[in-house]
C-alpha cells in the first residue's frame, strides 16, 4: 500500500494543530498547564507548512512564501523567551493564510478574522507579560481560545475547498 500525501493531508494537519491549540487553551482557562499541547500544535503546523512548501508542481513564488512562513515559525521558537518570538508567532498563521489567499482561495473573511485575533491576542499578551498587567491574563487566555477557533475555521475551510477540487 502506497500512501499519497496531498494538500488535503497538510490542511488536515493545520486543522489538527488548531484543535490541539483549542484543547490547550481550554485547559489553561480551566486552571491546568497543558503547555506540551502547544508544542504539538507547533510541530503539526511546521510539518504542514514545510510540506506545502515542498509540494510538486507549485510555483516558485508560492514555495518561497511557504518557506518564509516556516522560517518565521522557527524564529518564533528560537526567540521563545522574548517579545520577538511572540511577534514572530503572531505572524505565522496570517502569512500562511495570505499565501493561500494569493492562490485564489476564497478565505478572505478567515484571513481577516485570524489576523485581527492575532493582533488583539498579541497586544494583550505583551501587556500581560511585559507591562505587568496581570489582570489581563484571563482575557489573554480567552482571546487565545478564540484565536484557535478562528484558525480552526480557516483550516477547515481550506480542507473543505480542497475536498471540492478532488
């Protein structure tokens, strides 16, 4: 039996990454520490983006964009302890969805929602972490769950659109 990996496979990985992020976010809201789940989501996103960049027959521009998204994703972990990592992390999904949007995918609303949610969550996170506004921690965590839901909606839309093309 030969396995065949298609764009639909990598979109499923993105959907799984969003689901794992949601699970981790709900756990944090419940008072538990599930930081390992965010590492799983990071790995799933990285695998999906890397293989989307390596997709046969894709235009060179698209491959460069996906490779750039992968580099930003890696930078988010290399600078994990600082604000630069937080900013890089916030750029990954909007850049990924922008690349898909450039491919002609009808995901403008998802791109706008994920981008707005990333900005809002990042601002709250930076205020909580670096400005000493610990009172915003609950709202930051709530925004993270909403962001994960927005990412899931975008990944599900991509998955369903790919299904229709097959």
